[in-house]
C-alpha cells in the first residue's frame, strides 16, 4: 500500500512512498488542468502521469498506476 508523506508546507507536493522508496507524487493545481500526479519507478525511465480535478482523484490515479505496475511486474506489496 502506498503511504503519503505529509507536505512540508501549504502547496507542497504529496510524495508517495512504497516502504522507504519515493515512487511518485501528487502536485497541487497550477492551472485549470487540476491536480497533477506522476508515478516513477526508476527516474524518468519508467514514468507515467496525468491530471485529476482533486487531490483525492490524483492520489487515486497514482495508486491505480502503482497497482498496475505491480501487477504487470508480477509483484505484490509486503504486509
């Protein structure tokens, strides 16, 4: 399961953690596109992202992308 590191300040990105590894982030809106999200596994080599109208929507999209990656890699999260 993804854990979310608390933002350092208002407007800071919300960093997604798998264990102690940063695997992505959700970014507050800068324009009309809404909340941006980005999943990265090994830097820019394997990344995907998009936009959602809310923080929860962006977090949900990133969580789905992470689950999809785990499924494709035949991996599962440790308890």
